[in-house]
């Protein structure tokens, strides 16, 4: 396996954990220390530090700065979501992709339980489309994903709402039924 393929597999493995998915979302809109991540997610600082190191080693986070804390220095982390999306696109291992999809799917019920009244969209589609229609729909989903990631704000910023956008969009094999 090439170094590039190994790097892509490590990226996907890093995201195949529900807590790390939460951290990546949190660090898309803000640069936070391990202590701040721990407080926001209701976990211990040691647990936050462990998972942040895992994500940093996988290349999904950068150290965006440092701050003075009680006589020491605390690293501030930031998720570079755009480069992570590009790198995950060509992951070689089907098992790693399945683990990521399972983690993403399992996160939806927990996020749904935290919903508030307001606009909601639920859709499911296993159907046949003309290729140009599929590409147009795919491009719209990509635009929506880019929009929410680029506009993400620090947690609890005045004038913001906490929102979820979980998307799984892919072409399917013509003969498969998907219900095995």
C-alpha cells in the first residue's frame, strides 16, 4: 500500500468514531483547546486530549495557536474540513469506508434527539436518474456541505443556531438491491 493510501485510511479510521466526529464538527467553526473541547462535549480533558491527538496525527486537525493557561501553554486545534474531504475521497479500504458510514449513520439518531422546532428535511431515495440529473443533485449537495462548513461559527455564538447536515450521496450498482 502506498503512503498516500495509508494516509487516506488513517483519515477514515480517525473519523469512524462518534466522539471524534463531534470534535471535528466542533472544531470546524472554532479553534479550541482540549479543555474547551472537553467542557463543550461533557467529557474529561484526558479523553479529549487523547482523541485530539488521534485526529492531529491523522492530519484532520492543525494546531492553530497556543494560549497561556495557569503557567503553561495550551494548544488550540482547528479542523481543516476541506482538505479532509478531498483526502477521504480515494480511500482504498472498503472496511474503513463501512466503519465511517456506520459511525455517521449512528450519529443521526442522537443528533435528532437534540433537535428543536423549525425547518427539517428528511429524505431517502434509492431510485434511477439520468446521469445529468444525478450530477446536478450531487453538486447541490456539495454546495450545501461547503456552505455550512465555511460558515460554521464557534459554539453558542450569539445569533446562531446549532444545526445538523448529514449527507450520504453515491451512485449505486445497477443490479444491487441494497437490502441484503
